[in-house]
C-alpha cells in the first residue's frame, strides 16, 4: 500500500459513513439497543465522527491530543458507554468532514519511505509500521460505520448493502 492508495481507501470509507450519519433521525439520538454498555445513537455518531484524523495525527506527529490517553490495553482503557460524549447530526457531520480533511492533509506531509518504513507506537500498546497503524485507524472507522449501519437497521431505516459500502 502507498499513501495514495490509503487516501483512496479512506474516501471509500468516508462516503458511506457521512451518508449514514445524515440518515440518523434527530429524535432518536438517545436511542440505543437493549443490553449493557451500548452507546446511544448520539454517542455513536459522535465517536464515528472522530474518523481517522486524531489517530493519524497521533501516529504521524506524536500528538495524541490535549488529554492524555490512558495507558493499557483493550476494554480497561475505554470509558463506559454512558460517559462518552454525544453529538447532534449536524455536529457529527462537521466533525467527520474536518477529521477526514485533517487526515488527508497529514498524509500529504509524509514521504513514501516514511510511510512504509517508520515504526510507531500508540499509548494503548499498538506498535508497527506507520502504514499499518494508519490503516488500523481507517479500520476503526469501518468498525463503527458497521455499528451505525446496524443501529439504523434496528430502527427500521431503509439501509442495505449499497448504503454500507457506497452511501446509496
């Protein structure tokens, strides 16, 4: 994979993520599936709207944000769902667009050599080649895009395979 390939892949993930956020009914932001530790729909779109930007910034520049990330691995470092922030649809759309643009801008600062060979690590213990860690940031967005797809499906909205992969 090269930088242009990652950017192209990000575009393919961004388009349906954005389309599905825009489908969220404004009166369902507090809805969540039955069970323990599920995010509300508002929390889900807020988390999804982070997109790949903050993680890519961390791996590329070493800047992991104003608040230090907890050390550790897996669930032990994550806040419970009820403590996660929530967004309106409009806020989530704006945040996702900004994150996507930021990630593309950061990627444009890299050389292919740096992208392919620099070894980086994250506060939660992940370590590997920069290209792989950046790809994992896109995969993280994909996981939550799929989660949003299921939330919308459970709410009876007209989502289908084309929605999930192409935003149609």
